[in-house]
C-alpha cells in the first residue's frame, strides 16, 4: 500500500504517533541520510547506529537509527524516502519502541509498505530476527566499495552467463536506459532560454561536472555489461564513481531547494537519485553473482 494509505489507516485506528526502526545497507546510508535530511529539514546522520551482520562480526552491514516516537506526518515522510533506498527496511510500531518492545503496525521492505501486526518487537529483537544483525559498540569496519573492490581483486574465478548473472545484466541495462535521458535533461540547458525566447529555462541545472562523471562511468558499466566477458574490476571502479556522484546529486538537491522548487524539478532530481541507487544496487548484486558469494 502507499505511504498515504498506510498512514491514513493508522489515523483511522486512532494513532497520533508511531515508533520507527529504520535500517539501511551501510553502502546506501550516505545517500539515504542526505535524503532524510532534505525531507526532515534538518542535518546530521539519521542513520548512524552501526549494525554488524551475524556471522560476519568484523563488518558493519547496516546503519540504523530513529527508534523513537514520531508523528504520523514524520512517519509518512520517512516511508517516502526509504522506499526509494534499495535494501532499506523500516519497522513501524506503536510509540515507545526502543530497548523495550512495542506492538508492531507495519513494515517497509523491498520498496513496499504492508501491514505487519500482532507481533511485539524491540529495535534489537527485530534487527536480530529479521535482518540477522546486531548493534556493535566496537570500531568495526563499515562495509564499503573498498571491501567490494578487495573481494574482486582477490577472486580467482568468475561465474559468467549463469541464468542469475544474465538476468541481473538485463536489469542493469534497463536501469541505464532510463537513467541516461534523465541526466541529459538535467544538465543540458537550451541555447536561448528564459523570458523572451521560445524555450523555457531548464527544470534543473545540475552541475556539468556531475553530469559528465555520471554519464562517462555509466557508459563504462554499459560497455562492460554488454561485452562477452565483462571486467568486474572495471565495473566496480565505475560504480564507485557513480556512487560518489549520486551523493553529490543528493547534496545538490538539499542545497538548492529554493531554486529547485518546482514539482517537475524535484521529481527529476528524485528520479536521477533513484536511478543511481538502483544502478548501484543492481551492479553490486551482479558482482556478487559473478563472484558466487554474498556481498550485500
């Protein structure tokens, strides 16, 4: 159901506040935090609690946060942001969740919100049971593109042309097909734009350097994916640059809310960020399939 339908349902049931337990894959958290800041109108890291994956205690796989009471408006905003973050999960409970348990109300997972009732969870019990994750107080390593780069460099064999690998390749190409025109639309300004000319000013003037960085590296990924024997290290290097550029797009959106304030402009920026996130996720999933081991 949509975030509006879910929040309307809570309101009909008499709720004024809810408890939120938010989780994002660590590799997605920088962009997720930027988008949450833009949505909330604040700053800082909303997702900052380090969670390691049980069985791999040296690596922080999730960053979590905001296990506290929230208004229904705040709940809807949080859903609207996190449903765009691949791998993000949010448990919605009655107010008061944290170290203590609360009655569950809903669950955001795989980009979809659904009712999730008749259970009781604390922040910690949900993380352990649903995500196989625990909070760490140690200075553990946050899982990053560098970890993936290291795994690829040490790989001795690759699994190409398996049904799974070919399916993910198609998903990557479909994502690139939709993302390319959005980037071009955001950076290409009309030669004679503005008042008194036939062409209006651009919806959103994304910095040329960001657009170029995205376009060049997306094309590198496309070339490799289309080849018979893709170079996994080249793909990882390119997606690292795409990830960094995606963070710049999110920063751009947050910094220029007054200038980029039309519905069309915001939608364009959001679509680019969503496309970048999907490309990062699909590409890392592809690398995982090629290496034959779990990464995310």
